[in-house]
């Protein structure tokens, strides 16, 4: 059985302190990349990977990092991990790498990553630090994917558009036409659509909280 602390970490990351719906962190990639499911999932998983490894690394060496220079050290660790992820995507999923563009290196300055390293990993044991970062990353990824799915369905009438960028030309047939013969709603895949969609998700989450409280 999980301990109470472990359950709290999981619940906080996925729901109570969800970075996208509660803390409202990482708005730039959240709104810019969530135009479809594939882009949203790719960036979300990349961010989760960086968060988990960075938090685990910081937790291991937290007692030997001088307090005065901890932030530069944290940023250096995160930047090194982001570089590895960026080079891997450049080598193996180049087309997707081109689509995500500057938002991959911008993971380095994503306030979600640095916030979890500073607020949690620098003060807790390695296992819990990795779990916290993973749950926060998956919480953000869930919001990204949900928002991406909503925007893609309303904007294009499909799901998994662009999956061939990640899995190759053979995956082109995997695109799901949710609404056949749909001409699309342009605003859904533009920045205003992202704001509207995120607002609806936040409202839904708040409604669920109030209903549970009653």
C-alpha cells in the first residue's frame, strides 16, 4: 500500500495542485503547442522527463550544493537535460522537432520545472522528489492533451493529426476523422481558442471541486 505522503504527492500533481489548472504555470507552451494532440503529448512527455530526472538529480546532491548558488546550479542541470532531449528529438523525430521549435529549449526556463526543483526536490528524498516531478509533469501533460484534443476536434474535426511527424509516414492512416466532411473552425486552433479552451477546463475543474465539497 502507498503511504499517505505518496498518495498526497500523486493527488497534488494530478489534481489538487495541477500546474495547468490550479497553479496556472507554463502558460506559454500550454497555449502555443496545444493546437493538436500529438504536439501537446510530445511536449508534455519531454517536459515530464526533464522534470523527473532534474528533480532526482537535485535530490541526490542537495546537501552539497551551496545555498547561495543553488538556483544557477538547478538551471544548469535542467539546461543540460533539455539539451539531451533536444538532440535526441533532432536525431530521431526531426519533423516533430521542427514543429515544436523553440518550445523545446524553452523547457529550461519553464517555471514549472524550476519551481518543483526548488520547492520540493531540494528539500526531500530522491524517491519522493522523482514521484512529485513525474506527477506534476503528467498533470500538465493531461491538461495539454485534453486541450489539444478539444482544439483539434473543434478546429479540424480530427484526432491525432500530424502523428506521422512522430512515428513516420506509415502512421498517416492513424488520423481519426471525428467529424467527417467538417470544414473546421479556425479560431479553435488560433491563440484565442487556446485561451477559451483553457478557461473552460479551469471552470470544469472548479465546478468538480465545488460539487465534491457539497
